[in-house]
């Protein structure tokens, strides 16, 4: 149905620990988008959420572990695999 939002797309900050997600879009300004892309967080990339409880998220992307603050993680829209 046209115009229906995809319910599988959520912010990275809402992904549960252990989830494997695919980056769909980044909805931030130029600075946030550039920072994320420099870290390798680009649309189409698979990301594993290692830690998402208190404080920053820890994610694994292309074999590297990265720490991302909640504000930045909320700008990354992902699809749960």
C-alpha cells in the first residue's frame, strides 16, 4: 500500500543488543552524516549491536567495534534482519 511506513525500520538507538541490522538511511544534518559515513555507517551496511543499555551504543561494523552516542545513533535508520 502506498504511503504506509515500513514498520521494520527503526532508529539504531532502539535496536536490541545482539541484533543484526542494515542501515537504510541517515536523517541528520551534513555534519552528523559526514561523521557517520567516515565511521563506515553508510546505507546498505550490516551492523551488529553489541551493547545498548546505559550510555553510548557499541556496534560492530566490518569487524570493528565502535562507540556511538545516543543522539547520533538516533539519526541512523535501520532495518532489522
